[in-house]
C-alpha cells in the first residue's frame, strides 16, 4: 500500500491577513448603520454657510433701509420736516373758528354741488344735525366727523383742498429746530 504523505501543517494566519480577510468580507449594508463622518461634516459646513448667507442678506436689507432714511433726513431736513407737517392737522382754535350750522331739509333746494350726506360717516343729514361747512370748497360734514378728521389732516376729505394757506404750512427753520 502506498503511503500517503503526512499532512503538512498549515501555517497559522498572521494578524495582518486576518484583517485583510475581514475587510474584504464586510457586509455592504454596514455603511448605512455608521455613515462616514466626513459626509456629516460637509452637511454641517453647508448649513452654517446657508445660515451666514441668510443673516448677511437680512443685515444688508436693514442697513440699506437705515442709510436711505438717514440720507433723506440729512440731505433735505427742512423740506422733509415741512412736508410731514404740511398736512398735519388744524389746531383746535382754527377748527372751532370754522362755521357751523344746523341742517334743515326745508331750507330751500340744495345746490347741485352739495350732497345730502356726510362723506366721512356716509350717513345722510337729518333735520337738526350740526354740520360744518369748509370755507374754501363749501363741502358739508357732521361736526363730530369733520372735527375728528381735521385734528389729523388739514385738507377737505372729499376734494383734498388745503384749508391752511401755504405760508401757514411752511414752518420757519426756528420752528423746526428747537433747542
């Protein structure tokens, strides 16, 4: 009988070869469980850049508005303040000086230019209502309605005719700049 050679002992695997075998036989789905850290870092950097861009745009808009308002008030201060005061309302003394009357429907035919109602509250005049007629345009309103309007505006609510003369509405520099 033929002799079979004795089995040769196999060499023990080295630690390097074990690592190589393990790396080659890894499950491809293991990447889903532990994503690489460099992808997470890229996402954080992109989010930070996006937030910085949004903040920069907001700051730019705010500074643009501030500079625009500041340049308007520095370049044209007298005209700007005067235009703001131009339609700022009548003083109580001036408002009370405007003529009032009591509405009466039987007092002849109303003129075609005058309406039979208050253009502010949109209610028709009735007998006994206190009305105020504006002097330059002859529009009529309830006293309560027009007085409230004239405290904040110096023009007729219907035709926008100014009740103040232009010399009254343009304040002098000493009135604008008070110490």
